[in-house]
C-alpha cells in the first residue's frame, strides 16, 4: 500500500478554558502544507480553518470553551 507523505506547514498548541468545569486543557492543531493553510498565529486567528475546528473539554466533554492562549510549535516533523 502506498502512503503519501505530507509535510507540516505549522503546528500550534491551544489552551482552552471550559465554560462548564472551568478546567484548562490543551489541544494541538497541525496545519498541513497545503494552499491557504495558516503558517503563523496571526494567520491562524484570521483563518476560516480555525473557525471550523470543534473542541471538547478533556475533563467533561463540554463543547464550549474560551481560547486562553496559542503557542506556535517550532519542532516540525513530516506526517507519514
């Protein structure tokens, strides 16, 4: 079986505060190396791609959260 290897354009770690249990959880977002994918935090915040993401609390599975912070990760590895 042939597996296409795609490279990563950018990786981000989002810290989210749950509206139900108020716990802060982290979520990693990987931006693939495709046209119009965000390459930095400013592009991510403006992107429709971020708005289409769904989130669920890691503690109580509540789908509503407030984004507390975003960190761009520098150590990128190819996706196999």
